C-alpha cells in the first residue's frame, strides 16, 4: 500500500536516509542557489520542503542573508532540524495550507513540489502570498516525464502522491501562476539520467 509522503519521509529520518538526500541533492542545490542568489543584497529566503534543514543552514552562512526559514510536513524532519540549529526558523506544516507572516525574496524547493496535491495552486499562493516584488521561485525536480530513470520511484518508495509532468507542463504551471522570465534547465545530465530539472520564475510586480 502506498502512503502519504510526510509519513514515508518521517520514517526516512529514523532510518538516517535524510542524510543521503542532502548528499545526493547537494550539487543541484548549489547550482540553484548560485542562480537564485546572484546579485542579491540583504535577502530573505524560505526552503519549501526543507527536509532536515541542511539548505537552511547552508543559506544562513551567506553574508547577505537576513532571514531564512524551512518548512516541512514531516514532523521528524523538523524535530531533527531544530535539534541541530536553534538559530534559524523551522515550521512543521503542509505547504498547501501554510503561508509566511511576511513575504520573502527567494522561495527555493528541491525535490518537493511533485508530492503536492495541487502544485498549480501552491505556485499561485507562492506568487501571491510568499514572495515580495522582484522575488524568485526556484524548484529542482528529478522526477519528471523526460527522466525515465525516475518513473519507478512511486513503486520503489511506496509514496501515494507523485505527480509526473513533462518539462513543458511544469513551465506552463509556473507561467499560469503569474511568474515572469520562466526558465527551465537540466543540470547534471549523464547517460540514462536527464539531470535535475531546474525551473525558476520572477514576481516582477
Ligand atoms: C525528497 S524530500 C527533499 C527534502 C529536501 N528538500 C532535500 O533536498 O533534502 C521531500 C520532502 O518534502 C516534504 N513534503 C512532501 N510533501 C509535503 C507537503 N505537502 N508539505 C510540506 N512538506 C512536504 C517531505 O516531508 C520531505 O521532507
């Protein structure tokens, strides 16, 4: 039987598998951060689906970072994040029901948005409620239609919600949510692996 992502990922913390995700996603995330933070001064940042908080802690080291927070629905992920970092802000919440008290400059999300019931509505909320003017949403995805090596993951991981969209479909979801300058890019492609699909868009007004 397939189960809710937050239950499965909560168990992954107990098995230590959250650490493997951090290692596996590091190079794609470094690339995403270099795109999202280029030229930013005094920025605020949210990692949506932060897992154990490793990206929050990495971004907090940036000299121009004013505030950084992580949000994740798996309780064990947030407990672990808080246990190793009392300085930054972590929230245990469902991304589809939560929004920040004040808007931020960058919303980053690595390997998360395809677990949502309604990614289109989430992007609309990020555009309207999470981001400031000139803010950016940037997401990284390894599970997408063109990356055939990822298609077995719903069965391999026993996760109930995993939305399989093509690169063009993700780009259209961004554009329809109101984002400008929507760009998509595959990072780290090699034989049998199409790479991390990185999509970003700006809130201009
Ligand atoms: C593949 S992990 C990636 C974690 C982290 N971004 C990283 O790169 O290590 C997916 C994460 O998304 C979280 N997640 C899935 N659905 C969610 C939802 N609806 N609201 C909040 N978090 C969610 C899971 O709990 C899990 O920590």
